[in-house]
C-alpha cells in the first residue's frame, strides 16, 4: 500500500501534462552531476559488515576468484520491485570483472532460486464473445459499484506459458 501511495503522490497514474516530473527534459536525466552525486552517496553509505581474516579488499595479485550464486550475474534482481529501468546496471560479477582479467574469474550460478519447470497455462483457451482472451472491467472503488472506468479485452495467445527459472 505504501508503494502505491508513493506512486500516486509522484503522479505515476496521471496524465503527463499535469505531472511536474514529466516536464523535466531528458538532458537533465542521468547527467554527469547526477551520476556523480549517486556515486558519492553510494561510497558514503557502503558498510563492510564482516572482514574475517582481513581478506577484503581483494588483492589484485589474487590468482583466481570464484564468484558463485544465482544473483551474482542477475541485473534485474538488483533493481528490486516497483522500479524504473536504469541506464546502466552493474552486477557483482561485472564489478569483479572490472578489476580482474576474465581468465582469473570462475563464475557458476550454483543453483536456481526457484524450480526449473514449465507451467502449462489454460488461459490460452479462454475467449469472450468470440474473441481470444479475457474481458476485464475496472472500477475506481473496492466495491465495484457505480460506473466502471474501463472495459478491456486482453488477448491471451494459445502458446503462452509461464516458465520459472
């Protein structure tokens, strides 16, 4: 609920013409000054939680390093939920590759976070009034009373399926 309140406050669901943030020119977005501010904030907020045996920071003379884990090379995971799409994303693996030659890095995903399976969907078999897909009606209240604000036919193709990986 807090995320949605924030998005409403920012005008995410309003017409761009009335949203002050939408009027900011693209030249201001992701400019050098903003990237520097983000870098400075990141540097000031980093905390090394545990450095047993004083192995961090890693020495550049290290012969090989193993990077293991399903999130080490997963950009989307780094974005979190309810996000925009960043201009650049550097994974943990990207960061290590920027400091060591690739032939000194061994990467293995190790495991999946979810089962690797295909779920067959029956949604592709749905139709309404002879049209493929489902009909959805939207109201602007929880009781679904009064005039609806939109009725949409959402097409779902017969070959659509969901894959967890």
